[in-house]
C-alpha cells in the first residue's frame, strides 16, 4: 500500500482495530478517567483550594454589616484617608469592601484565631490578592464572598487589587494586621 494512492477501503472506521491501536486507546481512556476523578478528589482534598462560599448581596446591605463592625470595634484610624483600623473579636464575622480605589476598613486580627472574612466589591470588579500569603480571589459586585481564615503568622499583610479597575488601580492597596 502506498500513501500516494487513495486507500482501497475509504471508510476508515470499518477497518478492524489493530492490537497496538486498541492498547493505546485503552491506556488513553484509563488515563482520562484517572484525570477526571482526580479533579473531584483534588477539589475535596487538595490543599490549593480556597473554600470560598458565595452569596448574593447588594452594596447597601454589605456596607451596613461592615459599618456595624466598624462602629463597634474601631481602635484607631490610619493613612491620610483616615481609614478605620478594626480589631473584631476572635471567631467573629469580619468585613472588607473594595471600591474605587481602596479597601475598607483595615483589619487587625489575632494570630491562630479563626475568622469568617466577608468580601464584596461596591462598584466594579476588584481583586483581593493577599501578600505575601499569595491568596487570590475576585471581588465581584453583587456577591458576598466568605472565606474562613486562620492567620498563622503575625505581621502586616497587604491586600492588592489585581483586577484592572481604572485610573487608580495601581494605588488600590489595603492592609490586614495580624498580632
Ligand atoms: Cu480595584 Cu484594581
């Protein structure tokens, strides 16, 4: 048989399956199945997942809840914009909102305590990139993202917006303290 001439039997799917071909199809299929079930397994047991929960909200509802926390637990203000630094009790629900072009408020947390961190964007898409811990999620308007966090190292963390959000995007940096 030659590659120049058309094949005698043009309906390739009617050719008998070669043993080598069948073996490779079998190996590929088994590997597909392993990869498929690994996705499910890794979702539950992989350490790379952020277990965020997401709920619908509105800027007004979210801001009201954040304001309650800020009113109750502000310990001082920082930066030129007088952003409140809030030290909420360990184990509580804590709130941070993003808007053009800042994060509000600044949080002061205790090491090795667990908090439920609620995030939303008030206007456009923003990013929540926690440095140097390298935790990354999108903050989407209309949605409340909830992450359970247990800071295990004290220090100052920066919250960097990593979704392009306009002329002040590069200045959009927030702060979280862990004591
Ligand atoms: Cu907010 Cu970029």
